[in-house]
C-alpha cells in the first residue's frame, strides 16, 4: 500500500481530513469519526476515493497534531471565508472551554500521575472519569473561573487523596475572581494575561447567538474574537506548559 499515490492537496480540521484524489481529482471529505473511525493524528493512512467512477485507494498523511483548542481556533478561518460568523463565535468559545478543560486535566491528572510513583492506571482512569463528569455541564464562565482559581491557589496535589479532594472541590458556581486576588499570582506576566481573560466577552456573545435572540454577529466581531483568543490562549499554553498527552509529562 506504500506504493500507492499520495494526496498532495489536502486540508485538515478538527472534524475532517479533506484530500483530493491523486487519480481522479475528486475532493474527498473524510470524517474522522464516521469514515476514518480514528481521531488521532494521521501520519499514514490508506483510504479509497468516494467518487463512484473511481473508488481507487490512495494514501494520506501530513495531519495536524495540534491540541484540540488550537485546531478549533484555526478552523475558524474557514468559517470566516464562508461568512459563518455565528458558527465562528460558537467555535471560538468552545476553544476557550476546551483549553480550560485541558489545563484542569494537566494540573489534576497528568502532572500528578507523572510525579507520584504509587499511582496506578486504574487510579488514573477512575479520576479521569470523575473529572470529566464534574465539569461536563460547565460552560465558558464556569470553566474560566475554575481555571483562574486554580492559578490563584497554585496548590499541586501530592498524593491520591489530594487529587480526589481537588477534583471534588471543583464548583461551577464559583464566583468571578476579583482583580486583587489575581494580582497575588507570583508570575506577573501570567497575572496580566489572566486579568485579560476577565475582560473576554465572547462567552456573553455566544449566549446571544444560541439563545432565543439568535444574534447574528458581524465579520468584525468574529475576527476580533479569534484574534483575542489567539493572543491569550497560545502564549498561555506555552507559559503553563500544556500538552494534551500524558506521555509528555512522563519523560
């Protein structure tokens, strides 16, 4: 199968891998869940053309290995081209929520399990399920507040009990952190970014889009939301050392 031709024209998104058939030129949209049945990054895969007059196998590769929140943000540029500004606002907000969720997973699961020797895979799976269940109904503002509060507290779980306690204390009705508590964060560059998060309005804008108002945002509102998200989340990810792979922390 390695001798088959490769698709040289391709696009990747969070949901799909799009590849032009190198034999007939047909634009194939492979959904990662339904068609490929695999959501991991594709470094090599043999697929078959969807064109009924072709249906020939060919190879695809060169997928994006970016974190989910980053891929979602980059997907927004295609939404801009299609003038789907409502979907753009929804996706930007989702990217924030996924970022906050990644942070909690890294701080409460990945890092502790990489550092505490007596924790087992069973412990990890159990706590991962509890964390997912705890935050699954929390939207933008709740997740943002949890993210900020974790940075303010800056407490690292040191054993299994402390991990359980930390997950158990996650509360979606947590009040919005105040500026003075954020200023207490030792890393002043981080504090500046965290304060900027309090001013982000895309969560409110998303609510206007999805609720009865069915608000239709402008191109400018969509572009500003993407730009603001990138200016905050990309540097925060680097500063906080966030990777969506526990093996990275096991090194």
